[in-house]
């Protein structure tokens, strides 16, 4: 691939990422106004903290815009992530929470449902989806997403369950001040959101790859071109064919599975491939850095 093609591909991916970020921000401003505000729900992360500050100050007659709180809380975290994750990730994340602030002021959406259960169900699922879109774009929604991505990169494992626990602590404060029923509803909302993120965003999920082949050299070379991981080869015996076989085994990230299988089957069309979820992997495991 020429340098010109590489640059063109890079700009195309950036444009696609920006489109996802814009859609994520618009979706979040829509969800906050249509599903969350009518039910007095509180989201998680820095957006939730901004909402909580807004509600507490409103009790004293002080108008503190949620959009301002989002920007003030996210700025220090963005500076930290620019140094420790990547500038592209930080810029996309900053664009996302900046656009949320702008859209909250620019657009006014009317609620769909009067029923609180429907608002929680649709709102929680869509909120988790909006966060997943930002993550898939190579950015985030800021706030605790910054922290979650930083820690996940260090330990090669998603920590969305711990983020949920942090949000629950914040919601307990919310419940103590404004009523436990609203805190309970908000926790259910957050639970649905967290489950959607864990389902849709699989960057740190790991898959074990077992390949039965008669040509381990071709399979391993094709695998190395597709993935930056090691592979172990075991000598076996086909009970039905009565021929020598080889088991090539490796653990890879879930987002690499499709490319790895394509490369292996291209090198050996007769190879038998089995994949299964890896719960925990201990050792030196490579994860491609966030751009």
C-alpha cells in the first residue's frame, strides 16, 4: 500500500469515527431529555455528577447548567488521557462531551412515554448503546470512560462492572437527597446501560483459537501476519484418518478473530478451527494501542 493510500485510509477512518462521535453525542442529549429528565433519572460518570450538582444547587435557587459541569469536570481528565492514552482518543472524547453540551442547549426534545418503566428500559439500553458507539469510534464519552479505558489498557480487561459500582455510590447520595425511589430507578437504568456496553464493546474480550491442520508452518505464518500474538503447535494423531495432525493454539482479542480465521483458511482451506471464550489470561498479552 502506497503512502498516499495509507493517508487516504487514515482520513476515511477518522471521518467515520467523527460521524459516530456526533451521532453518539446527539443520542445522549436526546436520551437525557426524552427518557431521563421526565423520570428524574441520573446517569453515571461525570455527566451524572453534573446532573447531581445541578439538582443540588437548584434546591438553593442556583442555576448551574449541566453543559457547563460536563465541560469543567472532563477537562482535567482529558489532559491526563492525552498524555497516557493517545491524543486522537482524547480529541474524539473531548468532541463527544463538547457536542453533548452544545446539543443540550441547542435542541429541545419532547418525552415519548409517561410510563417510568418504559423510560428506564428504552433509556438504559439506548444510553449504553450511545456510549458503545463512542468507544467503537476510538473515543469515549469522557468522565469515567477515560478512567475505564486507561485501567483496561493496563490490565487488558474491561472494568465496566467497577464503573457501575462507582455510579451506584453516587446514586446513593442522589437517593439520600432526592428520594430512594429515584435512586433505585437510576440504578436499574445504569445496570441496563452497563450490560449494553459489555455486550457491544468487546475490545478487551479474549478468544482462544484452536486450529487442526496438516500444515502448521503455513497456518502459523498466516496467523503471524494477521495478529501480533504467539502460537503454540502440538503434534497429534487423527483417529479417523490415521494420519499425523497438528494443533495450533493461540489466545487473541475478540476483534481480531475474523481477520485471523480468514488468513488461516486462506493458507489452509482444509484446516479445522474452533474458537471459545477465554475468561482470564495471565501472562504477556498484546493489545493494539488505542490510536
